[in-house]
């Protein structure tokens, strides 16, 4: 069996920045074990598998596709950067439709082209306040003695969001190095599958980021995810309320870094915009 495969750097206009994802074009559905084995072999934070829906090919025939995402350890219900990467591949191979629709575990996700950017139509997962005492050991393992302003939790995504105090310098966020094994040891209930650490940005300084973040998900085999669309479905709701804004520019300050444009829509969903760079194209032979 030969499977077309691409490596795409998402949420960046530069190669070797943003968040890399593998994207596979699947002619016929595979067994789940094979999807997982391919994702483990690729060993990126996510590998995306696009399947056809009632069409002859991936280019001109259809605007509707199946999409699944696997980390090296397991399938995940939602992944932003691998969705962006998947759309980038379809448009790269000359899919003629202005909008592509992905059928996923999180429902239908639309992606449309807008200049050099791609705009994803995603759910908004506004978090709720979380009792800090209940997660005090986890907070200590992630942010140490840094001053915390808010702790929130998104039940839908199983993400804990930690907002640092406004007085905290960005360098404190970028220097965090939580130990993955410690996080797994402290949190083993299954309630939390990822930790977002965020802080207010510098909107008056160029390019005007409204907030910064980092994301840690060792529960999915990802010590740190470089740029995370799904985390921003949580962050957008929180920061929109705090800042009184519906349009925001965010920066995830991992070592690779990535930029996301966010817009809360009147229908309660979220537009996430970003760019992507295809850096590898080949064939997987299995």
C-alpha cells in the first residue's frame, strides 16, 4: 500500500517554525491500529488522516472529507494545527473548492482560504473557574512559585488553563520547564489531559499580541505542543471576556513559536486564522 504523505508547519509563514503535522491522504479506511502505528512512526504531535467522501479524488471532486487526528499515543477529538495543515494540503494539490468541510469527532469543521491565510470554523470552549486548592500540586509542578491570577477548566476539552498575573514578565512564561513525568504522576484521574499557561500580551507594541500562551500535554505523549489550535478554543473565550474584544491576535511562545488570529462570531463559534508551509511531500509504503 502506498499512501501520499506531507509534513506541514502550521501557524507560520516560515519553514521549521509553527507546529509540524503529518498529513496522509487515505483512499480507503484503515484499521485503527494502523492509523496509530503510522502516527507513532511519524512521531509528531499529531498525524492527520484525510479520507474521501463520495468523490473520485482529493482535488476537484468534492469539498467534503473525513478527518481524524492521532498523537503518537492515541486519537484526539480535536486538533487545530493538523486541521490547518490538512486544508493546506488539499488546497496545495489544487482542490478547486473555496471551502473544504471535514467530518470529525468534534462535528463538521469548515476551512476557507483568505489571501495567504486559512480560516478554520471551530467550536468555542469557554472555560469555567477552577478551585486552585483541588489542583495545587499540579499548579506547583507547572508554574512553580509564579503568581497566578486565574485558574479555569474546560470540561469539553479536559484542559486546565492557568493565567499568570499581569505583573509577570513574558520571560517567566518562556522559561517554564515542567517535568512531563511529574505531571503524569500528579494527575492520573483522566480529568485533565492538557495544561495551558497564559498571560496578558502587549497589544500596544508591534505586532500587538493580546495574549501569550504555552501548552503541555504529556497525557497524550506531547511534553509541549508548539502551537495549539484547540487550546485557543479555550483561551479565546477567557481573554475575550477579560479584554472586551472579539478580535484578538495571539502568540504561542514555545521554542518554535506561532501566531493565531482569533475572532469570536455572533453564532457562538470561533474563527481561527493562520498560515501554513508544506515542507515535505512523499509516499508512505506499508
